[in-house]
C-alpha cells in the first residue's frame, strides 16, 4: 500500500515539524530544506503535491516553483507565505502556484486545502510482480 506523497519545501525545522505532524497521519512526507533541493526531489520522487515556502536559502520558493512548472504543469503546488499582500499572492500565481496559504497556518485550512487537491488519489496496492524479488 502506498499513500499520497507530499514534498514539503521549508527551511525552518519548526515549520516543517508542524506540517509533518499535521499531514503525516494521512500522507507520506519528504522534506527539502531549500528551493534547489525541492526541484531535485521533485524529479527524483514525483510527489503528488508540493507545499512550497517562499523564503528559503539557495533558491527561493518562487524560482523553485517556476523550475518545477517547466517539468510538470499539473502537480499541485501550494505556496506558503507570511505575506498577506495581494501583490505577493499575484507573484506566486504568476510563478505557477496552484494555491496560496498564508502563515500562520491554521490546521483546518491546511488539511482541507491539501485534501482538496489529493482527494482523487487513493491508497493503491501494486501487483507483486513489479517488485524486485532478488
């Protein structure tokens, strides 16, 4: 059985731990600590959804979102921002964000937003013959 996979791109340990605690009950989680790692991990793991912080070292979340959009126009990317300004939300949308969530993040808002994008992805079981039995 496998559960939907979420890539969390977040440089702060405390923010990542909050997101992991809330989401790991229903979803598998992988963590990128900067935007460059997020792009690499996206190509390697092909997650079902990305939670992308905007302010990160090495490559910020908007640049990372643009890079991932070149690879996949469809993966849901939910950008996290501490800025509630409409101009910041517009920049995120222009970069390719599917949705925006403003910090501080409310648990109910986070879970309903993630569930909205992942509701069609159910736990799946794979036939035994695709596994390497050597």
